[in-house]
């Protein structure tokens, strides 16, 4: 549902601002922006007992609502995007999975069009430049070393929409590919990697700035071989992605990342696949068949975890209620940090005058009760009035 929100005052809620939470605060919306003051005759919506937080920003998402960003048509991709918007994700980067390079280039062209239309915030290439021994739910026969020339082809095919590449930087060509990405203003993310501590530090020095779903698809920490996790957690230049769905991470590892890296270096992501917001069943992730049971996605062959069925509202609620993280820290990790990484913080990621009116209304139990994107209700005021 959608409705006009050209002059609206959302009042009475706890509003999470970059400076902290304001009790009995208000957010003023004029057109598609947050305003500093209200015009006479503005609609006033009383949201006492609720929270207002910035719209969620998901920088790693493969699909939802039964639709795949890797293989779906434009209409199917938009359906998946809308599914996540209804769960509070007002900005989304579409992630691909390993495929034939020519097909990935064609897919990049379609996703670039949707980026230009403002429907998505760009493209994340996860594979094929990853390590076979940490492949997860990627087709091994299509994996390859990170060749800078091939990376450049995908950047060019994206027409300015490439936002991030996940690479196993220890492979031949890995460091040169990181340098190439940094030169072109594209995020180099370390993931699906078998790198050592020392190799990881070398990749960070070369320009890598993100850890793709930290802990997953990489060696664990050992006392004489700290591996990539220790290097990624300790370096201030790295933002670590975390999938907080209760399956990918033990709560203690989530706490470790927030404590050691700090909330300013965490990005909560979904790594969602088609089944997010849709349900159990059999799906395809790239070339591979996936079975979803009780919300957990695993490859039919081998049983590896195959992305998630997570939506960011669930990650938000879990982080606050089960993991007992401060609301402000979760807002930073789910909105501000990814917006900054994507170079969009001047427009989104916080509730500040002049930015897009992208916001989520949460009830006292942190369930979504309203979603606004660019000043338009995705979950409408009528639904809020019925609370």
C-alpha cells in the first residue's frame, strides 16, 4: 500500500538520531525529504509508544519474495526489492552469485538499468573470484582466480553501478584486483577466502575495506594461526558484515564483533536468497538447487548453508531483544554504516533534515508498523492508524 506524505509530521515517538535517541520526538516530512520545520496544515500522525529509525540499508542481498536478483526478470527483481522494502529495507544493493562471465556481464546491464531508475543502489558481485575450498553455495566449476582484466570487464558492464566485489584475495591476481577496484571507487570485500592472517593484512593494505559475512566461508581463529578473522576484526579500515539470523552466527561471535570492532565498523546484512519473505520450499541459487526448511536454506547436494531467508527487520529485532545490543548501535550498523560505505550518507542512513525521508516505524516490541521511502508510505498510514 502507498499513500501521499507530502506534508506530514510524525510525532510522539522515540526518534533515533545520529546524536542519540530523543524521547517524544518528531520527524517532519516535506515531499521526499526530511524537513527542519513543518508547514501550516501538515498532517500530524501520533506515534506515541513507537520508535522511528532510519530506513535499513542492505548491501548484500540476493533476492526475496520468491525472486532472484541473479536470474530474475526486471519485474521479478522489483518484486523482490518490494518484499524487502515492506520489511524496512529502503535501500538495497543487488548481489549476484557465481556464473559464467558473459552471463554476469548481461546481468550487470539489467541491474545497472534498475540502479539508474533508483530502484536499487547498485550491484555486488559475489563470485566467481573466490576460493574453491571456501565456495559455500557457489558452483565450483565456474570459479576462477581474480583476473584484473575480467574484474574490469564487469565494472564496465555495470555502467557505474558496480558497488562491491567479494574476492579471495590470496588467489593469483587478488591483490592487483583489489588495487583496481580501489582505483575505480568500488568496494573490495574479502570473503569466501582461505587466506592467512598475513595475507589478509596485505589485502587490507592494498585497499580492501569490507569483510564479506565475517566468520562464514573463511578459516576460524586458532591460537597459532589467527587467520583472516583476527586481521579483519582488528583493522580500523575494515567494516565487517554480519548475518544475524540465529543460524549463521553464534550470539557470542556477534558480541565479539560488536565489542572488538565497535558498532561503527559493523554492517548488518541479510545475504538473503529468493525464499526471504516467501517461505520454505525448493529454489535455485545460480546453478545450484537449494532446499529451505524452517527458514534455513541449504544446498540439496552437500548441505552447505545457501544464503539466508532473513529480512533486516528480523535482524534488528533479534539484535536488540535477544542480543541486548543498544538500539543506537543497531541503527548505526543497519543504516548509517552501510550508507557511508556506499557513498550515500549525504542522502540516506540517518534522520536529518535534507536527507531522503526513508524511515521505519517500530512498535514497543520492535516489530515493523510503518515504512516510508522517499516520502511515500510502503506500509501506509492507514495500517498505522489501526494499531
